[in-house]
C-alpha cells in the first residue's frame, strides 16, 4: 500500500461510519458518461439518469444462468489472508482495466463485533485518480459496466454476477439493495452538505473501493463459477 494511503489511519473512524450505516437509495449513473463528480463543497452532486445496457457487458454471456441475488454481508472478524474471489476480481481488473491494485487486506475494526470488509479479505482498493481525466473516464466506465442492466433487463447485472455488494468512488457510493450511486455519507457534514475539507483517500478520490459478499469472495457466484 502506498505511504500516503498508510498515513491516513486517523481517518479510519470516519470511514467506518459509512460501512455501518446503510445508505439511501438513489438513481444510477448515466451510461453515456462517468458518474458525476461531487462538488468540493456545498450541495451533494445530483442523482443521475437510470442506466441502459452496455455493449460488451460480460454479464450478457451468462443470460442462460440464473442471476445472482443482491445481498449485503457484514464482516465480523479479521482474516489471515484475502479471499479467492477478491484475488480473482483483482486479476480481472488487471486484465481488463486501467489502474493498479492498492491492496486487499487491512484489519480495521469498525465497532463492537464489526469490521471493515478489508479485514476479512473481501474488499479491493483499485487506484484511479479523480483529478486525472483518463482515470475519471475509466472509473466511470468500470462502475457503469458493473451497475448496468444486462440485455434481459437485470439491474446491476455484472455486480451481481461477481458478487459485489459495495462500490465507492469520488464521494459517491453504491450498496447492494439500492438503485445506484448516491452521495457517500462520509463526505457530508452535520447538515447534509459536502465537507469542504476532506482528504482524497477518505473521499475515495484516489481509488475505487470494491466490496464483495461472502459468496462472491468465495467464488460461488455465477461469474466465477463458470
């Protein structure tokens, strides 16, 4: 993990709040553009239009298989190493996406009996920089691909096939069971406005966070079990 990432230990308490609190439902990002950037202060970025199917979506090759359900599995402990599905997701991104892995394992306690998905090897941080136009486009492409419906109309088709349960990027977040990207609550102040001072890693402006369900992390969802 880069030194800049390791230096943000004080921010972990703030990050914990977002994992413990289940977010509001929102509309998904426009399929023709990356997710709208959150303003650097003031009102949160507005919800965007519903997604349309995306050409070349790997989920379209699995239409003969039942679609996986959406669920959210909380972490209860720290594991010794990453899960097989998380390693597989990292490999898939290395083959199909711009960017680089910023790591999987990080033992983070969020509260009594509750841990970060990184703690039990079910989360991957993928380095992309929101201030770099090419990286912004790539993050938007990836998130759109994950959350777009397949040709049969199944929403979040690739995310469900892979067993994803959360995506966080540039003060926006998606959680299994919600409609699409919404404002990431960690980026908001006490009156619901975007905080003017927030470090880039806490805001997820220097990486995309992907979190997997137990089934996805065990490679027991339809994408990995093929």
